[in-house]
């Protein structure tokens, strides 16, 4: 009898279950390509012994993700950017707020040179250090806002999806109402009321950013609720909360991870736009958005001042998008086949 190869998808079996991976001649054989299937059939025809090795959903996902060159290169870029944001201010003898007000000998608007690798801004401050500090603030705000967004969205979506009926209908109509609010003007109003700073920025970005995550989790739970293992748990007397947190939410981790990587670029752009408008991080602190705002004021005379933060924003956003696409294709290879 020829073995049937598992086809992973976005709605997997419970994470406690294991899918068999067929291995021939002591070497692992991928289970998600036609080439590996033909290889297994050739070994069966040749009478070679086959062994079955247990593998997990996340093990298969990571192996497929590692085969995506774009995703791996983007992951490496993100690691370099994070290291630069953490270590950058420490490897140069300048402070991010040290300028003409503290050292009159500093020269403003310097081009990149040996002393100042990225040059200096209009106040004579070292741009290498300020860009690193700006990346630290922008990434911190984006990651923190995404965490808040996913926490609220997952909790809200899980509640609506598990309750069903009238409760689900009322909760999702509330989400539809919030979807009608313009995101950027609403965030601007929040910052005008709350003032500048990291915490007001987090609240402004997260206040309506959780809606998409709530819809994704709610839709996934409505699908998973129909599975037999959920019916079995319900027949054994498991409570609704146990079914949700023990059987349903663990099987939505795939889309939650993908949503996280695809949500962070939006948060980075949102922070950059709000800071560019003067509603973000207050001086002398810096983010990539405030650096872009400073560069805009001197665009005609010193264009590199806005090119530098713009380059880092673009590279970071693209890298997160490629990583998110890589995880999505790794979790559900069928999405890649339909492109």
C-alpha cells in the first residue's frame, strides 16, 4: 500500500497531533512537493525500506520557511537592523542629543565622513547615533503597538467566535462601526488630546488597529469549531473557556504569527507619518519619523537628511512584509501554489 502524504494548511489538526514524514534511505524527504512524492514511489518500487519519523506542524513550517530565500534574507536584514538599533549608540563617542547647544565646535550639515559616518544634522548632532536611536524608538513603538493590537484582537475575536449567535452578531457589528472611522484622522485626534510621547503614540496606533486581528481570529474559530476534536471535548464536558484556550486558540497561532509580521510595517509607517506631522516623539528624542521631518525642512539644500530615515523605513517595512509572506506560504503552501 502506498503511503498518503499529509497536506498541511491554515486549519491544521491540533498541535498535539503529529503528521508522519516519510523518510527513505535515512535521508529526510519533504512531504509538500511532487518531486518528493515521486522519490518515495521510486524507493517503494525498488524495494528499499522506508521509515516513518514523527514531525510537528511548526517543524514543517520552519523547514519550508528556511527554503524561502527572500524571507531568510529579509530575516537577516531585520536582525542587522535590530543589532544596529541596540548597539549603534554605544559604538560611537557621541550622544544622540549632543549638538551645537552642548558643543559649539560641532559643524551642522556635514556629509558622511570618518568622524560622522552618516554626517550631522542641522544642529550638528551625529546622524549615525540618532538614526540608531530613532530605529530603537520606532521598532519599540511598532512592536509594543502590535502586541497590544494582537492581544485585544485575539481576545475579542475569540470571544465573538466562541460565543456565536446574537453575541457574535452584536460584537462584529461594533467592529464594522469602528471600521468606518478614518484611521489616521482618529489617531491624530487622539494625539492632540493625549499629547506627545511614546505611550500616547501606542494608544493612538492601537485604538483601532485591533479590528483586523479580531476578524481573522473570529473567522478561524468559527471554522475550527466544526472539527471533530472540538465536538469530542464538548461531549466530555469541557467548558467553553477550556475549549477555546486549549483546543481552538493554539490552532490559530499560524495566522496570528503571520498577522504580527504583517501588522508591524503598518505600525512603523503609522508612527513615521504621525511623527512627520509633528505629533509623535518629542525632541530631543528621535524616531525615524522625526528624522524625516527634520530632513524635510532642509530638503532642497541637504536632501540626504530625509533620504537616510526614508531608506531605513522602506527597508524595514519591506523586510517585515517578506518575512510575513514567507511565514504565510510556509504555514499554508497552497497559497503559494495559487499565486
